[in-house]
C-alpha cells in the first residue's frame, strides 16, 4: 500500500452565483487596483491522506467518500480530485 494525498476542490458550477468571489472582485474594482482581473471564483478544498494500492484506487475511494457523505451538492457544485503520491 502506498500513501497518497488527495485534494478535493469543491466549486460552483458555471452559472451558479458566487457572492464571495463577486465581493472580492468588487473590492478590487472599487480600490482601482488590478483592473486586469475580470472574474474571481471561490472554492473549498479538502485534503485527504489515504493508503491505497495505486492513484486510481485512491481517487476512486475519495470520490466514493465525498458522494456517500454528501460533502458537496452535485446540483450546484462540481469537484476536482488531484492525487499526489507522498
């Protein structure tokens, strides 16, 4: 068994409002700085450490856990899983 770090990023699907990201963007616009930034989106990240036989198994197991525990709402959010060998 190998130890893997699996990062789960939870973000809103396209078209779903992101008030926190919009507030940060508005603050930048009001300050008049960083005018080249046009969009800011926020996300949550969970970091799992898991022992599995390979990267594919680690990713699959963490996805299963996220779905089983309803860690995210699939109606409004998407998840991105990144797996790193430790």
